[in-house]
C-alpha cells in the first residue's frame, strides 16, 4: 500500500508501479472484510483486482472482498474480479451483504476480462477455441426488502461473470426489486446464476432483468397471507378474544357468514357469552 491520508486533495492518484491486487499468486487465499462503518478508497492508476494480476501475467488465486453493514468501498478507476491468467486458479468474489453496504467503481467493472474486455485467462480453451474464463462472482446476500448496489461509472462487463444470490434472515413476500448493478452501460448477461441458497415460497420465483444501465433482481408472485390464530378464554358469561398481528376482528352467527367487522375491536377484546351462537375470525 502506498500514499497518504488526509483530505481528498492530499490523496493524489498513485501512478505507475504494480497493480493493487488481492491474491495475485496461484497458491494464495485472501479475505478483505469491510464491516460496521468501515470506509475504504482506492485511487490508483491501475485500479484494483480481487484475484487479479499484480504484474502483467500473474495466475490469480482465491480471494473474496466482503462489504457489509454500513461499510463502503470506492475505487476511482477500474475494478477487476477474477482476472488472473489461469482459469483453474483465478477465483474472485465481491460480496455485498445487506441494504446499507455500498460499492462505487469510477471506471469499468471487469468480471474475468482484462481492461480491454477480452477474457484474461490463457491456460485453457473451449471446444470452439475460445478461452476459458476464470471464476468471477458477484455475491448478493439479501437480508431485507432492500439491498446494496454496485454503482459503476463506466461499463459493467458481466458476460463472463457469475451471480450468486443468498437469503439470510429474510423471506421475500413477493414484489421486491433489488438493483444489483447501476452502471453507465451493462455489457452482456451473467453466464451463470446460482439461487441454491435463496429458496422462495412456492408461489414466488426469481427474475433477473437486464436494462441498458442496470441489472435488477425481482421477486415475482405474492405469498398467501398467513392465517391468524384466535385465543378465546371464558370467565362466566364473559369471553376474552386475543390474537397477534394486524387484521380486524370479524363475527357471524354462522360459520359460513356473512361476516361483519366488530367496530373498534382490538386484541384483547371482550364479548358476552350469553348471546346466541356466534363465530369469530380475523380478516386482513
């Protein structure tokens, strides 16, 4: 690391030299964690790589950068993810966890491709002769109805990248929309998507929507409202009716209705047991 702290004017761009990189070597394994209210800024001519080459031809190892809680990361130049020259070893992950984590990339977001947009790995080819890319993963760990966004000032090159979605402590109800990437230009679509750790209720499904300047993750469908249980206690001719959650107390003289709302009823509600047969339920 090089440079000095202080105000923005006192932090000029770091020019020349090696690229800033986490796990540039094949046999390396690294974790960079920004949590709580951590703030990190990179202002270097060559940007920064997570499993990217430090020089011109490093293989790249396993590396993960996690931004969570209210932490923020900012790089003024480009951000390289899984851009080592060896597809078998280069494995970079950027993980955003929660709604308040933020990432800003001033120039291009390169997933498994070099600064010119070509696949970085050179060790293997597919049957059609095209090179096999390294592993480049954007991991979205969703903890609420909103989620942090990767903001990109230039091009988000995601066609050789993978998206992994996980749920932690939150079950979508349907209708949620998460902006995963907001960029000047979205180039391509994720070549692989993993929802293994993001199971939804039967009525719901995931949808990835690619727009010119953003990638959206939508939850389609709507879950059925949960049934509300009533507790009824009798004390002589007086009933006490209790329930949890919202909804209005409804009553009827037949279990088939018609049902009418009990005006002003809140839990617990008292009623007389001396009347004719009466049924109660909670309506949403």
